[in-house]
C-alpha cells in the first residue's frame, strides 16, 4: 500500500508540473539582488574592437563578472551606448552559464541589458537551484529584483523531502 504522504506528494508534483508546463514559472534567482550599476569586468582569450559600430567582441573562455553575478561563454559581444560612455548591452553565445549566488543557469544564448539589469536566456535553458532543476526555451532574469521567469515548455523535477 502506498503511504498517504507519498500519494499527496505525487499528486502535488503532478499539479505543479502541469501548471509549470502550461503557464511558465516565476521564481527566485540568486541569493542576493544584484546591482547593474556596478562595474563590469570581462576577461577572454582575445578581443576585437570595432570603432565604427561601437562594439567589442570577446572570444574564448569569456568570463563576465559584475558584483556576485558571473556569466561565462565562448563569445560575448559588448555594444556600447551612443555616447560610447558605457555598455548598453551584451550578447553571449556558446555554452552560456550564468551564476548568481547558489543558482546557476545554462543556455545557448544570453542577452544582457545593462540599464535594466535584465538577462534573457534562450535555447535549451537549464536552471539548477540546489537539488531542483527546471528546463525551458526561455528564461528572463531580473537581477535587480532577484527573480526569474521561465516560459516555453517548462519542465521541472522537484525532489521530495526525505524523512
């Protein structure tokens, strides 16, 4: 006979999975809120600067750090604002990994708007939070609020509490 607690947990898992799959998921991301006004540090194997369009392309083992947030990728394109006085946005492609506190996310691509503190990750998104994992087609992370939203065929695996 199935224990009553296991039956309830299974039922809740089905309800949560169905809701997450159908509507997307709003969740916390990162242990602390990030500050998009902090300096951005970028390291890579090579750098190509295009003065004509105001961009810089970092290639090979790229690591972007801003406060506690870390983003790594094979390639990061940095687009400067019109005045060339600051970064407007960053486009990361190739094995993209975003880490903020204990949470980590992987995707094919990430677009980071510096002014808004929003990172949009697309393509095979995998979010891990402790022992839990979620996948989707797209995840939007708001670093200033410490939240994320996953949409596009969201799937999750929730670990049951073992007593």
